[in-house]
C-alpha cells in the first residue's frame, strides 16, 4: 500500500505492507535510526516519536496509520545546526550515558513541555514514567527537563 506523510517536515511517499510497523519503516526503509526498538511491546518508550505533535510508541503503530500525518523523530528536533533547547539541556546536564533511551526521552519531553511548560519535578517524573533508562538513574534526566523547561519559557 502507498502512504504519504511528512517526516521531520519533509513529505514522504512510500510503499509498504499493511502490517509494517512504524519503527521498522523509520529504521529499515527510511534510515532514521534515532528511533530505537528495545522491548517491541510498548513498555520501554525507546521508540517514542511525535505524531501530529503527540508522543506515540512507534513499535505499536502500523505504518498505514501515518497516512496524512506529520511525524517528528529525534533527528528532526534540531533547529538547523543548533540543538533544540531540550537536546542541549540533556547534553549540558549529562542526561545521557549509553544514549539508547535518549531519543525516546527527548520526544516524550517535547510532548510533555508543550502541554506543561512549567512542570515541577514530580510532574516530570510522572510524564517520563513510560520511558525506561538503564544507566542514569533518572536524576540527570529530570534535571535536564527542568532546565529545558526554564530555558524554553524564557525564549517565549
């Protein structure tokens, strides 16, 4: 089946099987390897992308569901050659270690901060509870989200 959608602002038209998962389409056919697959069952958040601005688990979505939609992956976050404030905060606060969970954490954070631009630490913890990290212990991630929120509010 043929589907058309915007991926990181660029129109895409692809042929795919009706049962093709979004994570596989992004990684294997379109080369967007920032989106990770860990559990394949919607438990870890590593495959989080934005679909029309809302975080979704790409391992649980069929490619056919992308028809007419706007998709953002971690590769589409940066502002030209400048990192997005969320990406920069993750770097500055050391919120990445192995980096495997980072793309999903970043995408979940974008969605969360769009809905709640001034969160407290408990709200950040709750918002990211669907994204698992095996390395950092979450403290630096929460620090990074808190900093990104403050910086993004100042830019408004």
